[in-house]
C-alpha cells in the first residue's frame, strides 16, 4: 500500500471523527445538562467552542488510527469500500474518546 493512499485513509477517518465530535459537542449540553450552568462549576470556565476544540485534539489520534485500519480492512471491495470502512472505523475509534472528553467537562 502506498504512503499517499494510507494517508488518505487516515485523513478520511480523522475527518469523520472530527465531524462526529463536533456533532456530539453541539448536542452534548442536551445529553449532559449540567454544563448549562457553567458558572456553577468553573466560575469563568472555557466556552463551548474551546471545550470542543480540546476534545478534538484528544480525539484526533484514535480517529487517524481508525481511518488507517479501516482502509486496510476491505481488499476486494475496491477503493470506495475502503473509504467507507475508513469512515466507519474513524467514527468507531473516535466516539468513546469524544464522549469521555465531553463527559469530563460536565463537572462530575
């Protein structure tokens, strides 16, 4: 497998993981309503975009690895199936880290 092709799978998984993290981050105050009252937990704590940005940094390595592994999985399906699997594995590897990172900021 060529390096450029491996990088394209890794970046595809990363992009899918980042999009999932942003979606979870925007929906997260509904799931964990404790963050709605930021002053109660942090005083002048970080804003929602900063929290999502920090979680994206935390999620990036697993999403890259997931995309790389997902691109390696299907050999007979063709290039389109490899990209689909890179997206699926990128999301699967990123979601647990994103949920933990967002849960960390709820003030538990």
